[in-house]
């Protein structure tokens, strides 16, 4: 029987085709050969039942023998370890995990077996040799003195519940951060419920616990894979903690918002940099334990971040990938057709130093980008929930994918695969841009007109401006005349302001004219007559006039008038609607209703 690693080696040597690979077509001639698929299918387990995100997937050499294992901190509170195609270990967890890391704690182990850190809630569980080794608990948040005094006085009976509520409300309005106990206390509206809550909690110690949001590893003094690493932990109260190999807090850095993604580079003993993206859509940088004053502001919240060489690549909820230099200068942006679900970096020296970024989209597409150029795209036919690129077994170029349905997909890059940007994939302007435009030759008339514009440019501009002002003046006068004659949709004559719309309904010979009248002024109008004029040889109206009792400002009044066509051979005509005024012979407003042709064949 063949082992998993032997099978992977044979697949790479034979370069088996993959049906799911879809290479984006590029402009090329029919004589060019078809590109080979980039990824090889190594393993697919659709019944794995895994619920894990990218932060909870890790690849580590647990036994120190060069056979790397796959570790998954499942949302079902289980730590699963895969070797090849087999699930070799499953440890229960005490809480739902949020991050998973592997790191080396010292150089004394000749076998070089790493420790595994699982972050769950406010705790970090450390495993060595896949056995529980240590539990680190986050320090409690400092309670504000105002809040501490309030609960101390409640415990001693110095203040009443009502007075304590007023003090806490005032502190909350002034921006004082309160504990969860005080927030729950203020959320109660009934006095009896507050009294009951105080009696239950006043003797308990006032503590506020935070939780872990993200975690990564920072090397201590060596860039090697087996170098000692320090844990870098981001917490809900907008802090970043750096823990040494003995799990003691070395540094506490306060940020402006809660961190969600972190990328650490460099050496703690020499020079290091930690790039952090937070919930307020800003990216902050910590250099040698001190936050830098410059931050990067995104247009929307981040949903993924990786570091590729000296670039920080961030995916946002606006379906855009932004690339920034580590010093903050923006390099480029890539707009995607679907939402970004996961991102992971490709950095392997065995691949000639190639550095790329893998992006998973909500439509099941997984793309590989080298810079702003898309190298390859595959379809996994499910929503990707987690991705990890690295060494698995004895293969250096393995991509681990977990999907929403719980499946595990393992793909590999062939040993001769190249992620370099080819000439056909080079990003930039389309080739049509290099084709010169057919500009006509300069004629003698063109040269004379050009010289005339140069000589009399000022005079020509003045004449143009004068004619433009005259046109504007004539337009304004015509518009005012329409309003004053009552022929527009709005009227401001006689100190009244009305809006009138009229349209016809029906196919004939019986029609219905619908009127919508609105008083847009500030005063009410009373006894407003409406008169209809029409060709009596064609139409007949039972009520050619009406009187509106009152028009209240801002209200829209609806009226209907019946019209009958009496002559089927006369065609159609226009019916005019006049809204009159008792104080003027000029109508307030006028509307024209274009009547349609009558269909006398209808019953």
C-alpha cells in the first residue's frame, strides 16, 4: 500500500489534470497552447463535518519528524488532528475556539516539537505533545473608580438604588466605560427589578473580563521555522498583549478599537512590526512595542488581511482588495465580483521566492493573485469558510480549504508550477490603446481658423458670454410668463400657489378625467372654481364646471369628471382645465388634457 505522501508525489510527477480548475482566458491566438491547470486535487472529504474559520486552521510538525499535521479547532468545541487522510486525534475543548497557533517555546527539545495554543473566550489553552500543558487567563479589566465607589457604597448601604442609578447614568453619559454588571443594572426599568438585582450582586466582587478576538505568533530571535515564538493576542477591550515563551505578559499596547486581524513580522529581540486591522475600519501599526501615529483608513470594515513581502493586502466588505506598503502608502486596488470570505498568503522560498495571495469569494471561487494580476481561478462549488496554505505531510505547497457544508478540500501546487505574471496576464491598459488614431490632416481652413481664435480669443469669449446671458434672460422671462398666465404645472399668481395634474382614463366612448390639486402655499383657499372648455361637437360633459370648497395647504385633493365622445368620426381633441380666481380674470393655473382616439367597437 502507498502512503499519503507517496500518493501526493506521484500526482505531482504525473501532473494529473483537475476538472475544477478554470483558468481565466487571456487575449491570445489560436496557435498558443492551452495553459496547464495550476492546482492538483489531493483529497476531498465531504463528510468531515468541520466548522472552522481560517484563524482556527494550523499546519504544524507535531512530532518533529518532518511529517506535518493539520490541526483544526472546530466550532463544535473539538481540536481535530489530521495526518494524511486520517483523523488521528480529537480532543474536547472547554469553550468555542476563536484562534489557533503553533509555536516553539524553547530550544532544549532536540526533537523540536512545537506547542499548540488554542484561544477560547478569555483563556488560552496550551498543548504539548497533544496533551494539556498550561492555561493562560487574560487579566481583568481595570474598573473605573467612579463605578467602583458606587458599588462599594451599595454594598455598605450608604446609597440607595435610585441614587446609584443617577450616578451611573451620569457617568455613562460622560463616556466612562462601565462594566457589564452596571450596564445590565441600567437596562432594568422597573424599580423592583433593580432592587432584586442589587441584592443578588452587591456582595460579589466587581470584575470585568474581556475575551480574545485574534492571535498570531512573533518570532523571538530567529527567523527559522523552529525559532522560539511569542504569542501576540488581541482582546475585546482594544488591547494587544505580547506573551513570552513562559506565558508572561511582556507588553500591553492600547489601541483605538478592537483588533480583528493581525500580521506580525521581524524579531522581538531585534526589530519587529505588528500590523493590526480593527473594527473601526482602520489599520494600525505597532513597531517595537509602540503604536505609530499614522493609520490607514478603509472605506469599509475589513474581512481579511495578509502580509506579502513588504505589502499589506486587505480585503474589505465593499468587495475590494487594497494593497498598502508597510509604511502606509497605497499601491493598488482590485475590485471583485462577490464578497470576500477568506484570504491567505503564499510565501515559499522553494518556489523561487514567489509571493502571492489567495482570495476566496462568496460565490465559491478561489482566486490566486500575484500583485494586482489574477494568476488562476478555481471553483469549489461551496462557500469557503477557512483557508490555510503551507506544508502538509511532506509537501510544501498545500492549500487546505474548509467549506460551509463541513467538507475538507486539499489541493497542491505541482513542483514546477509558477506563480509569476506572464506577458499575456500582465495587468495594464488594453492593447487597443496602443493603436494610433487616424487624425485627419490639417487643412488650410483649419489653420486659418486656429490662428483667428488665437488672435481674437478674448473678444470671442466676451461675445459668447453676452449671448449666453441673453439666452438665460429670455428663458427666465418665458418661464415667468407661463407661470403668470396659469399655463404651467405650478402657479403663483394672485398670492396663491397651486399644483395641478390632470390625466385621462378609459378607451372610449366614455372617459374619465382625474384631477390632482395641491395647495403649495401657506394659506388656505376657499371657493375655488374649476372650468372645463372643450369642443362640444366631439365631447359632452355633464358637469363642465365645479367649485372646490376649500384647499388646505400641503393636502392633495382628487376629483373625477366624466366625459363622453359623441362623434366617432371626429377624431380627438384637447380639453382645457382652468382653475380660476374670484379676484382676477386670469386663471390661477391651467392644464391641457390630450384626449385619445375613441374605440366605438368596445361594448
